[in-house]
């Protein structure tokens, strides 16, 4: 139940994050901006705009949710369906019928 809810939250966060990134104004000329210009990722003054701060917050929530989902899925992968079935059933092992031992008469 909780993994399904976290997966839905993950999808919503991805959609919001993509929209937030696409709405931001481009401060440089694409990938050439990282080759040696004086601009930082968010400009010279840092992330001052609301959209940049919102993008950072949504990105942080996305990473946190990804780590949580990874932990929960790895924890679930360690258990097996067969283990759950065996734990939930209370079937006793079948017993073999015992034959009465023949009495031997050793006094003959």
C-alpha cells in the first residue's frame, strides 16, 4: 500500500519537476555555458527566484522519495512469496501410520 502511494507521489513529482525546469528562463546558450563561462548554474547571485527555489525543493523531494522507494523495494525483494505462504499456513506434516510391533515369544 505504501509503495503504491510513494510510486504515485514519484510520478507527480517528476511531472512537476519537468514543468518547473521548462518554465525557467535560460540564462546561457545551452551546454556551451558550462565550458568556462563565469556564470554559475543559477546565475551570479545564486537561486534568487521563486522558481529556482521551488525547483531545488522539488528535486530534493524527488531524490528523497527515490531513496525511500529503493529501500522499500529492496526490503520487499528479500522476502519470497513461498516464505509468506509457509508462514501463513498451519498445515502439519503428514504422519506415517505405525504398525504395532509383533510380540515374539522368546520362552519357547
